[in-house]
C-alpha cells in the first residue's frame, strides 16, 4: 500500500452525515445501538458516538472522566479522545450489516475477514474486542 493509499484508507470516507443509507434505517439502528449500549451497562464509563458516512455507521466511544464531585461527567465534545470501535457496513437491510474493525497497528479499517450480523450482535463484538 502506498502512503497515499494508507492515508486514504484510514480516514473516514466522505462528509460526516452524508450517507447512502436510508434515513429511517440510520435513525432506527442508531436508536437500537444506543439502547443496547445502555442496557449492557457500558454507558456508565463511556459515551457512544455513531457517525453515518457513505454506506457505513462509524462507532466510537469516549471514556467518561471523574469530576472532583465523584460524579461521572462526559468529556467535552471538542476533545480528541474518541476510540474507534469499528464500522458497520450497510448490506441492504436494517438487520444485515458487516463489521469492519479498526486496526490500530496499521491505522486502517480492516475489510478482510469481516463478521456479519445484526447491529446489536456486532456492537457486542466491537465492545468485547476494544473495551474488555
């Protein structure tokens, strides 16, 4: 891979919010993922961010900081501490997605040997791989 290909491969393609995924599916899946994240108890320590771009939903988390009052306070949105969990590629249906993890070692989105499933199942795979 050339330097130009590497830089292009690790960046999110397109403009944030510009997606080919139908808006009703983005909305439904986002709601389902946020609910699942909360039900599993991950929101105690992390905030989940879902960014639709092209045919993907990029999932990132940010660890919550402890304030001096011992309450958990979200890190400001302007911080650069988002941790990529992976991206979900839309495969034509609200329950048909492909998980592509982010590989820190090479700084790229791995589209080889991907996992297929529902967004909730794939979210669990991402969290186990990245946050455990």
